[in-house]
């Protein structure tokens, strides 16, 4: 889709407003809400009032969530692939691998 379908969505992150350009306002609001929550959590856990440091801590938490989720997805994909391969071997063993 081109720029014609993009529109500006105003979001608030850590008590500051930002205008974001994108096609899906709901998605942008969801993203901003996640970042806002992570920044709020980080600010509660650290004594600093430096918003840049809080943003870095929030980004690290989001990156940790992402990498953990990606690792779990890779483990699940491997497990499903291994199970499917075992099932295919079993079907071949009983002669059900072709119509």
C-alpha cells in the first residue's frame, strides 16, 4: 500500500504525545500502549527520572520478551517438525504414505 492509505495517529507514550504515520491506527495505538506500559514498569523499578534511561530499560525489556518468544517459537516449530516426521515414518511403516 502506498502513502495515500497512511494517516497520522496521535499516541501518548510516557506522558508525551507523538504523531505516527501508518495504515493501521489500532495497531499503532497497541504498539504505543506496549511501549508506554514497559516504560512505566521500568520507571517504577528504577530510581532514575531520566526518560532516556527509562526508554533504554523499556527497550531492553521489550527485546528480551521478543528474543524469548522467538526462541520458544523456534523450539515449538522444531518439535512440530520432529513429530510430523515421526508420524510420516509411522504412516510409511503401515503403508499409508500414498493415496
